[in-house]
C-alpha cells in the first residue's frame, strides 16, 4: 500500500496501491485485506467503509481496479464514483509516476 488518505466528503478512508507491473488477483486480495483491517481497526463508527484503488501498468496499457469491498448500498457506491478522480485522471497520474 502506497497511500492512505481520509476523504472528508465521503467520510471514509481511501487506500491506493501503485504497482509497476500487471495487476494480479493477489494484489486485489491484498487490497481487500487492507480494507478489512481498516474497517475493523481504524474506522470510527460514523465512518463509511474504506475503498481501495489498485493502479498498475503493463507495457503501454494501464490497468485500474477499484476494490469496493463490502459496499452493498448502490446509492453510496454511486457517491464514491462522483467524488473520486476519473479513471483517466488516475491513469495520467500513474503515467507521470512511471516516467
């Protein structure tokens, strides 16, 4: 895990993991482990569930995976998408990091 921050509008932690290579199933599983840890040990009762973003690069193709573990409320999941950066913005930032 490379970055953790608290999103004040969504009232949740956002965990970001940058991978130089291809995203593998194990990377998503690892993020889910982090999310479960944060949900159990770090989040307060009035916090919303944490979300995880795994960014990875494979050759010239950039891959992005969101881990929205445990979010069953579709309305809240839609709010996440409203207040988080767009896929293209995240890919542009990853390009900068890789250059």
